[in-house]
């Protein structure tokens, strides 16, 4: 390809990480010869075959490695050079993993390594050696480039659907590794695997639950701290599965976002909440404000504002009775969010930030987003009556909000001293177990 590419990576001794297994593979159809980097199809076939040898004496582990931000290399040197770098890197990983280990290039800059080990620490050692190899500088056209990677590890699963489960757990471990600052490998633990299985179960059941109306909305009062009267409610998503399992929005929403169900789910929540607002307003003879949470992903829907307007009209609810909340700790495109917030306000809705103070961009959001209220996160409120610094911090937030013309709501008020402290700090509204737990509509 006309490019000079050198590596300082050194191969390790050709030790047998899979003792007694390599020779046994000759009789299996479709098994690729070892000694080279496999394709995705070949590697997955090897995972299935080697799984038959996994057991208590030989612990087969799958290592998934992802090269971080490799698109920068492609942008700087071109796609052809990028592919060549990955090919050299893959061969270096194969050498350091050992001749009897199995290495495959799975997808772009992601690789898989299969090895039999005696212990978890041995698998971590292999991962550490591989990461060290990746960190060694590469020279392209006389320029040194530095790479880093993340590695997730999982022992081969011996139950259910072994190949699929092993890939799933290793992928979750890799995702966890990507979330960490240090490039240290992450080994999938039994607790991690339980979380993954619950998430998979949620995914499999959520669409059916939405169709079968297993999802419910609970409502929690929002109280005026001066008068003590409830002036609105927040709609909170709840799901009791047919097996009696309680699942909250913290599990439902991420799965819905990842699977494309957030659109219909969000529409259903909005429709149910406005139906309840209309019924309660008619029952008490005065308007009831209802607050509905939107996930950051919903702001990517170009039809969001139009859908809100249609639902308000269909349920005969004035826009002034709807408050839209977005969690402040979620990353949002501020320019797009500002436009949508402004359109919702022009419609007549109120717009605000939930869990204020927990994210890294809270002051930026106050500057850039047109909002009407902020809800101060409960982590500050629970310390109000016993921590002077928390009290002063909330007072500062309230003063800033007041100067910007924003209403403040204290979240998580559970005791009378907390209520008094929130009121003294200047919060106009409060929400929490002291005023009422979320209750399902009868």
C-alpha cells in the first residue's frame, strides 16, 4: 500500500493456552485452522466448538477488545492505512495471546480472544499483556501514533444458550470497561450477569407489556410549601410483570431508548397522564397540573411538539396544565433542546429540569435552555436539616433561580424538618414521601 508501518510490539513465547485441545479440533467440520486472525464467522464457530471443551478443569474465557476512538486514525491517515494498522494490531495480539489461543476480528476495531485459563487472575494477566501491546506506539509514514483499548472478559457460560450468553456478558463487561477512565480489563461477575439478564428480560417483555396494558402510571403530589396544598402531580411510570416483579422507570427507559420503544412508550405515558389530569380537574372543579418526564432520546423526534399538541387537544387539556421535565443529568443537544423547549413554551406548556445539580452541565443549561422551573435533586434536600453546607448550597440555587425567574421544587422531602428547611431556603414547592407516595390511579 506504499505506507511504511512499523510496530514496537514483541511477540510472546508460543505457549499453549489450550493444552490438549488443538489436536482434538481436527474432526470438527467448519473449524478454521489456527495460527491466523479469524474472521467474525470463523471466530463465532470456534467459540461454539471450544465451548464443548469448557469445564471445571479448563475454564474457557472470552475477551472482547475494542480499540478506543480509532476513527481518529482513519481521519488522519485514511481508511486504507487504518485497515492496515488494525491488521498489524490483530497479528500482534495473536502473538501475545499465544499460538494456541484463538483471535478474531469481529467488527471494525473490535477483536475477540479465546483462551483456556486456570483462574480469573490468569485471564486478567492475558488482558493486561494485550493492553500493553496495544499501547506500544505505531509508526505510520514516519509519524508515531498511540492507541489504547478496553477489554471485557467473561468465562464461557455452561447453561441456557451458551454462545449467545457468553457474548452478551462479555459485551456488558466491555461496556463497563469503556465507562472507566483507566484502560484496565473488566471481568464479568455473577452480579453483573444478573443485571444483564434482567435487562434482556425487560427487553423481551416490554413490547408485550405495552400492548397488554401491564404498564401503569402512579401519581405523586407536588405541594406548595407555603399553603400546604397540592397544586399538581408528577406522572411516574410503573410496571408489575405477570410474574409479580416490580420494574421502575430507571430500568424501563434505558431499554426503551435502546430498542426504539421510547416513542410509543412516551406517547402512551403522555396520553394516560393527560387523561388523568382531565378527569381530576373535572372532579375538583379546578385545573390540575400534571408533570411528565421526557428522556433525552425523545428530543431526537422531530414530531415531538406536534404529538404533544395533538394529545392535549384529544384529551381537552389546556397546555398550561402540562409540565414537561427532562432529567438534568442526561446529556442533551443544547441547541436542539433549546428550540424544542421554546416551541413547547409557545404551545403554552411549562418546561423544567429534573434532578437539578446532579449533572455536569447544570449551569450551562440554565444559561442556554428556556425553562420555567428546576427540581432540586433529593441528594441535597435530605441533608438540608442537618448539613450547613447543603443548606447554603440549596439557598444559592434558589437565589440564582429566583434571579432568573424560575420556580424551584425540592425533591425527596421525607420529614417535617426537611420541609421546614426547604421552605426557609426559599423553595416554593416540595415533593416527597412526607406529602404522599406515588399512587396508582384507581
